C-alpha cells in the first residue's frame, strides 16, 4: 500500500474514532447530572461525618461549565473505548498475518473489560480514600475542595487502576512477541506480589487491611492467569522449535533430540 493510501486510511480511522468519542461525550452530557452526583457523593458522605464542614467549591463563574465539559469528554473516551480501540487495530491489522490479526483482536477483547474492571474497582475504593483524607481536616475547620482538583483526583485514581489491570495483557503481548518468556515472569512472581500489595497500600489509604487485600488479590490473580497463558504458549513454541531441530526457548534440547547441524 503506498504512503498516500496509508495516510488516507489513517485519516479515515481518526475521523471514525473521533465520531465515537463525540457520540460518547454527547451521551455523557445528557446524563451529566446523575454522573456528577455520583462523583460528588463520596465527598458528601465524608462531609456528613463532619457536620457539613466539607463542600465542593467552584472557583470562578465558568468553572461549572468547564467541569461539565471535562467530565463529558472523559466519560466519552471511556464509553467509546471499544470503538476507538477497534479503529486503532483496524489501521494496524492490514500489515499483519491472519494469525497475528487474531491475536490483536484477542488482546483488544481482553484489554477493554480489564480496563473497565480496574476503573470499577477504583470507584469502589474511592469513597474510602476520600473519607480517610478528609479526616485530616483540623477540627472546626471548613474544607472547601476545589472542583477541578477533586475531578482530577477521581480521574487519576480510575486511570491508574484501569492501567494496573492491563498488566496481564502487556505480559501476554510481550510473550507472544517473543520479548518475555513464561520462565521470566515465573521468576519474578514474588516481586509481582510485593508490587501489587505496595500499589494497593498506596492507592487505598485506609486503616483496614481488608480493602488493601481486596485490591491486591485481583491483580495477583490476573498475573497468575497471564502466567498460565504464557506457559501454554511457550510450550507450543518449544514443540515447534524442537520439530525444526532448534533448541527450546531456554536454550536446551530434549533428551531424544540432537542439536541441529551447523
């Protein structure tokens, strides 16, 4: 395909992806009020325990409109993520083999629900985090939380959790690309568990260990699931390599096979 055709195809995919984001943002704009109430609810719940001394503050005349635009765009990107991710793969897949295209769509099908699952888990953790952080407000003081700052905090928490849940997809993708073997991931499982619990402890600043464990366990299970997939894939690769007279991925030969002649 010539360069001009590639550029035209890229423009087409960008336009289609943008249309999806806009449609998602329009839907989010229509349902903005219940969405905003849901975002504000953790702060209101924290304020109810302090006699109403916690409130969301809009610093400026245009701040409410600005916040509405940011929320709708953010939700539009999330709601349309399956569509624009599909457009990305549709642009890439013409240069891939049939098997590689199957893998690409498999990764896409796994990435979207995992990202959304991480965001939902963040939504579960968010009220506990807000409650604990608000408790640091001195007695008798009023905590006027800037709306833009609070919105940024909510977005960052949901984004970080969503990206954390994409770890198994990255592991499997690197494995299928030949950049990381199952043996490598298996050797690092202790580090993975430690990082998962450290991440959970930082992102769930609550005094109880139950919430931290509830966040860390799914990440560890996803790591284990990705390790199983990588192990199965490596065994298939080893069988093909042995049949071709090549060493296994770890550089060894089976007992009943001889090294290929050089």
